[in-house]
């Protein structure tokens, strides 16, 4: 008999910037001043927990008392601090990459997402006391997806509600906090030297290359990075009827001079490559074709985050390795699940939402998925109602419900009118 799904209880956390929508929208409450975050934490390692032991959830290559991934809901009643997370190479075992899916955003909402100047110029500005001048502010709307690699300066703006997938690390370096005071009336501590020591000046193309470092095995995949693989699942009732051809838009990568679709950006290269070389650079300019050519020796994941002084161009950073991948292993459907931001694209602002695979023909009212043998999976319902079905047992799904599917759970299906996030460890971690 295969392992069974485990519904994770919401663990609420308060912060000076927290809002009220987690309570009003999802009915999650706690005796706190506000609910800034909900963490979905597996407690099977506790002796008294009425859940399977962690050894039944993880495969042998994982630590015995920690899941390497964490799922959150974040409600930013006010803007979060401007911050940076280290990589595993910066701080072994404490690196943090994140993926955000915007669930709600008021008109004019924006977030900090990288720099408008090079790293050296920003460090110099910070030394002169200017923390905000070189920050890149990006307008957002419901359905937008942002990948936040280690070293990228970022901040969630006020009014934004989002779901977050992240490496399970508590380490955050607070770079700037708008001179805000904490509950004790004192300014919240900053970590400026530490933040600048791990800060990286990414281009959009470098971020995208890292986001899909393992390729894009299915249009529903919104990240296949070295730390997790995430799919945005929607049943037929949630798919809008649009033009007769599928399209995928990562519009932060689009330029005025030449329109291009994500399909062309994600062309695969002619020879296998490992993830290390994607973001390595050298001192001289390169042509677009050569950026992702690598040597034949094995490489490690840490060097994905190595950057240097030369400019890079767009095309080759998004070419991925040519090793075969199957869509059936994780997402088996008669019509593959599709991702969409479910809102019209506007021409006057950059967006990062993946609006992939919208079709005229409705898909079946349900989705079939497979929990891989190499990894546990998280399933978080973000919108709608439905049912998770596993070996004849039915588990009700409501917004903000999160299930942990242990490694070896095998085949499951989703029924109903819903939108959900499905996350596993990357295949390279377990195969």
C-alpha cells in the first residue's frame, strides 16, 4: 500500500507589515496582531504527531528532521523590507531561492525585483546612504509569477497577497526597511554588509535561465530550477477561452524591437549540459550563441550563481539541455493542464506571468498527476473548490488547503473547479 496524503495545518506568523486578508479570504485565524504569513510545516518528526514519520515521507538522501522545501502564503499589508538571500555556496545549507505566484494585487501594486544599475554602482550608492535609487520596481497583477534566485535584491510591495515556494532556510539579510520600527518601538535591525556580500546583479535572461535550468517539461511548469520543480494546475472550468493558438508570455523578457514567444526562447541545445555553467561569465563580451556552451566535465549546482563583469545577451541563456524529458510522469492528462494569468495582458507595463497553452477546446474536468518516487510533493490550492483523489479515498480541497504527498504516493487526481500549485524536488536531486 502506498503512502497517503497528509493535510498540513497552517502555522500563522505575525509581522509589522502583515495584513488581514488571510483571515478574511481563507478563514484562517490566530491570536496574533495580524497574519503576515502562513507556513505549511510537516510535523511528522514529532514523537506525538499523529502523522507518518518523516522517514516515510522522504527518501534516504534527505536529512532526518527537515523538509528542504517550504510553502507559504504571504499577505503584505505594507511593503516588506528590501532584502537579499544567500546561496548555498555563500552559506552552506542556508541558501534560499523563492518562487512567487501573485494571488491578489490592487491597482498600482509593485514589487522590488533586482536593480536598474550594475552591482558596483548600487553598492557605491548604498555606501553614500542611497538604498532605493537603484532598485528596480515592477508593476504586478493577479497571476504573475516571479522567480527569485539567491542573491537577487527583492521586496514584496504593500497590498500584494501571494503564494511562495522556497528552500527551507530562515536566513534573510535585511538591506533596507524604510526606517520602520518594530513592535518594541526600535528600528528593525539591518544586515547591510551581509546583504551586499551576497548581492548579485542578475539580468532577466540570467534569472530565466536559472528558473528553467532543467528545461520546461510541460507548459504548466512555472519553474524547474536546481532546488524545486513547480507546476500551476488548472481544471477546465478555470481555463479562459482565447485565441486558437497557444501562447506563453514572459514579458519581462520581451523587447520592443522584436517580439518573441517563450517557445522560441526555450529552444534546447544540441548537447547535454549541467546547471553550473548557466550563469558563469568571463571578462570579454560574448555572442549570444556561445553563452551556454560548456565543457564536458561534471559540475555542481553552486556555480549557477557565479556572475562576473561582462554583459550578456538574451538568446542563448534560455536554451536548455537536450536530455529527454517526459510530461507524463508528473502531469498526465488527456489535454495537458495549462497555466494562465487569467487576466488580459497590457502593453504598457512589464509582467512575468506565464500565460501558456490557452486553447479553444475545453480540457477534461479533472487532472491526473503522479508523485515521483524520488521526492515528496506539496499540493496547495490557491483558488476554487475540489477534491484530491488517491486510491479511492477523497480529500476535500478548499482555498489555502495544503497537502503533503509523501514520496511513493504514486497516482493522484484532482477534481473540481480549482487552481493549485504542485511542487517537488528537482529530478537531479534524487536520480
